C-alpha cells in the first residue's frame, strides 16, 4: 500500500476527527464508525 504524504495524513486525521466528533451527535452511527475503525486498524496490522 502506498503511504500517505504528511499533508494527506494530516487531512485524513482531520476527516477522521470531524467524523468522530459529528458522530457523537448520532450514537448509533458512532458505534458503527468505531467498529469500522477497529476493523481497519486490524487489517493494517496484517500488512
């Protein structure tokens, strides 16, 4: 997998943070997002 440039990485983190913050207003979606992130991190560990 191609690694992100620092700018892209920062942007990605901002997007994740915005999603994270906005999902607090929607508890159901928050749980789904949390599961998705956990899954993504697990997959990243297999690289």
